[in-house]
């Protein structure tokens, strides 16, 4: 959780001036350019779920996917290089923040389209079943995604074919710049899953121990062949939609209240309440991740830009196109 928070803070700082939006103009000084969607404050969901995943399990993410990628075991340095657009990044600098993928750890990709990861996850899980593997697929998506068609289609397909997929609704209560509650009928993801005969659990997404316990039960069920399950983790998006968004549309009192339930602060307090717990242990973790992130920043800064010829690789062809 500390590693995710440190990465997000560094990426946020490096992105300022990188996009023209919300009354700000790109000034050419940013190291991370283009929209950057942060998961600050949502670390407990990624950590609590991915702690149960094996390297050969698959994972699909959202446009807010840095935390999921790190929690699945992806290399922090290569991810920072990808955000910088450098050749040493996971995708050679072509994917950037919203399209990070690391197949070596089963991370099939972040996705810039809301709800698009759901059918990808179901396809991956169907492949796992056909191959008779005991691996599973974890699919992260936000509360805004449940109002889009792929949510229903993916859950229906997963249930009909009893696929080994864990759906994880990261309910941060905001869909871009609009509060999700007023535009969502019913009680959300868990109730909609029940309508499709998919067992689910709703959990405090800012309590990493609660997330870990619930995810453990659901992962065990999925891995045992019991079919799909859904985890509805209620958390909060403490940052704006993108890193340069001041979120002026949000009531400051709402944010202040949410910050009191910060998942890392709660995890630290839970640890310090244990017999023999030492603050020095937490200080060491903070120092280690700070050094790791700084090393990643330095390496990304020094890394080469992609060769221009790379623009003509990794391009899908339908058989009719010819480069001239």
C-alpha cells in the first residue's frame, strides 16, 4: 500500500503541466504527459485482493490502474518509464498510464474505456477453463462501469459458463466528474450480481484487513470451481478525475470526511495496536518505498526515447494496409 501511494504521489507531481484541461495549459515541462488517473486512497482494494493472486492468475484493470499493476507484482521502475513514454517501459513507451500491461505477471492491461476490461476478463477466464487450468482472473472496475452494457454482458456470460473470474467493483463513488449515487438505480454492484445468481460480498474498501478476508473467501470459491464471484469494495476517490483536476465540483466537507478513513492510516493504526509493534518498522517501509520510487524517477529520466521506427511495430493489420 505504501509503494502504491508513493508511486501515485510521484506520478502526480511529474504530470503537472502535462495536459491542457480544467483551465490549465500544457507547458511542456511535465515528465508524464497526457491524462493521468490516480488511485490515491484506494490502495487497500488492490493490496487486499492481489495478495491472494498467484503469478499465473490474470488481472484486468481500469484507466485508474497503477495500484492494481503494482499489487500484481509488476516492476515499479518499468511502470514509471512507461508513464514517461520511454523505451524501457512495459510497452516501449507506447501505452502510457492508461494502457499498461505486463503479461509476465498476468496483468493483461489497464484500459481507457470504462467497463472494457470486463469482457476481456471473461474471455481470459473462459480460456483458463477450456485449458483446464486452476488459475483464475481478477477483474477490477469502477462503480461507473456498472451502468454500461459490458457489465451485464460479462457477468451473464461468466455465470452461464461458470467461469473462474472474480469481479471486483472498486466503488469510489465518483464517475469522472459526476457522483455515482444519483445516477445509479438500486444498491449497486453487489445487488445486480445477485440478480444474475452470482454470490457477492460488500466490504469496507478502506479497511485492508476486511478486504483481504473477503477477497480470500471469494478467491477460494472461484479457484475451487464454484464459478464467478463479486467483491463490492466501497472506497473513495480522494483526487480529481485526472491529476490536474482540482475537483471543484465536490463538496470540500465530503473530501475532509473521506480523508479521515484513509486506508494507509488505518492499516498503520491496526499494526501499531499489535503487541510488540514498532514505529521503526513503518518508518523503514516508508524509507524503502521512497528510495524505490526515486530510483525509478531517476532511471525513467535517464532512459532513452523509443526509436522512431518503433511506431511501425505492434500495429494490427487486417491484411489490406501497406506502409509507404
